[in-house]
C-alpha cells in the first residue's frame, strides 16, 4: 500500500509568483518538481502525518497557508493498493 498526499491550491489572497489557483501536486517520499520550497516547508509536517496515519483515523482534509499568507492549500490523504 502506497500513501501520498494530494495538494490543491484552494484560495489566493493576492498574487503569487510560483502558484496559481487550482494548481495540484502529489507529495510522497519523493516529490515532484513545481511546489515552491516555502509552501513545501509549511505543508511538510501535515503531509508526513497524513502519509503515516491510518486511514480510519483521518477524516476529511487539512488546510494550510504558506508563510507569505497568499496561498492556501487543501491536503488530502491518498492511498493506492
């Protein structure tokens, strides 16, 4: 079983040079290029929690805002068999 975290930009409180509304990423033990390091740093502890948590204990999603206060993303646990 492989657990990853789906990340989607849900709100923008201004203009960001790196991300736009609707951007989607998948974070796992190896992550794809395209997510800025500030946002990655902000979501990292939550993504690690979602990747290690039992799916029975996770309900819904988590929302995290980047340190600049501009980009707000939704994190959702994703499990593939």
